[in-house]
C-alpha cells in the first residue's frame, strides 16, 4: 500500500518540476526569438534609412549634366551642393595642401561611384536612352571639333566623316552596354597613367595643381563619361589615376597607342588614395586579369577607344596645327624666290600672278 501511494506523489512532483522547467525554457526561447526579431527589425529599419531612394529620369540625367554646356572650358563648375569645390580646381588653388587634394580626390571618386551605381540600379524605363548623345555638347571634344570646323577654310579636315561620327555618337553607349555584359566580375584595381610632357590627352577630370593649366570638370569630356562606366578617375599635376575594372586600363592603352602618344602605366600604390578600396597589382596579376577577358570583349574595348581617339581634343589639335601650317605656306615659295632674284638683277618686281618660269 505504501509503494503505490508514494509513487504517484513523486511522479507528480517530478512532472511539476519538469513542466516548470519546460515553461521556463519556452519563455526563454520566446524572449530570444523576440530579441532576434527586434534586432532584425532594427537592422531592416537601418537599411531602409541608409538606402538612397531611386531617382527618376530627370534626376538621373541631372547627375551627368553640367549646369552650363559650355563650361567644360572653365574651372570650378559646380555640379550641386555636394560637388562644389570637388571638381577641377583653378590655378588659384595651386597652393592647396596634399591633404586637401587627397580629400577632394576621394570625394570626387565617391561621387563618380554613386552616379554610376544610380545609373545601373535604375530600371530600364528610368534610365535615359542614349545618354551620351544628350551630353555631347558639354564635352571638351565636341567644343574643340566645332572650333576646328570653323577654322577649316581650306577643306583640310574630314568634316563629313567626323560629323557622321558625332551624329552617331549613340554607338558609344551601345558598345559600352555590350562590354558591360561580357566583362567578368573583378575587384577594383588602381593604375597610374603618365603621358608625354605631363599632358592630359584623355581629358580626365582634374584635381589640384596642374603642370599645364587646362582644367577639365567631371563629365566635361567624352573619355570622362566612358571611363565612368568602368571605374573612377582623376588627373593631378602631370599624371592620371584610374581605379576600377581592367577594361578601363585597356581603353586608356588603346586610346594612347592609336594616337601615337607616348605613355606609361604602373600599379597605383595603396597609400595614394586612402579610404578607397582598391588593389595594387603586380605584372603577373595583370596578366591573369587580361587573360580573363575574352577576345570579343577586348575587340569591343578597342573599337570604343578608336572612336574616342578620332573625336579627341588631341586629334582636333593636330588638325588645327595642319591648318596653321597651310596658312603659313599658302603660296608658291619657289616662285617667290625666282621673283626675288629678278628684282635683284633687274630692279623690277615681276607680276605676282605670273606663274611662268623666269629663267
């Protein structure tokens, strides 16, 4: 009688203890789940707060458009409150400290990166169609082409071919889109580019003091627009800096080679641009990167570089130089030497319209 009576009592206490422990454990689990949910909600709220709202087409276009299409020949064009004093600096800022220049360069890179991110995150309906054609009037290359066209009184320039290329500038956007589809994923890498006599033939946006006082604002050149799709870039004193995909490195090399410009490219040392993540690659790593690009992608990059080279300020300057030579030599020098000899021998200047030999 004792044994059966005792067992239910022990079992009952055990069950109550187990039930109490289970209840406590469940409560603890609920608290943990509740805390996890609260943390997740907090994290999501923070993410929502930090996410930049998507821009509409007009706002997106405004990121690329200069306030004055002709201001690409001037310094210190403001592209907004955040962009003020970050673009090309005038000669009055030549005494800026290295720290200030580094800060301006970093801010420029962050703005360039954000602009490109906004472009590629936008929906197809929001993204401007053939953006490059809309922006061409603000490019230094187009302004120099118009100047050369006005100066070409002797028909020395291939006006028809260049005009057709400018009219079909949307091909640039087509090729860029094709390259973006085919280029492999890659962490940003940095390069330093120098050209003959410290010039800026690619018309990178300038920051700080320049060896040759020819400032270029961000998005003030065709090359600035093109390279913006693949990375960030700038030019200070006598050298250019590019951080991004190896596609931009190839483009720069093809561009300079097509125009027979002497250039050198080296890996960008890590300390040059602080607070901006990029790799400084040695030659073997560069070889591997280039091996990762298929032949089709390289050919498209080359085509893009050739178009930009033909339309470049450098090419237009060469055409204008030929016009200068033509103006200097716009008469028959040998004939004038013959006329001079007649004058010295006979004291009489022959009719300048007479093109017949005098001897």
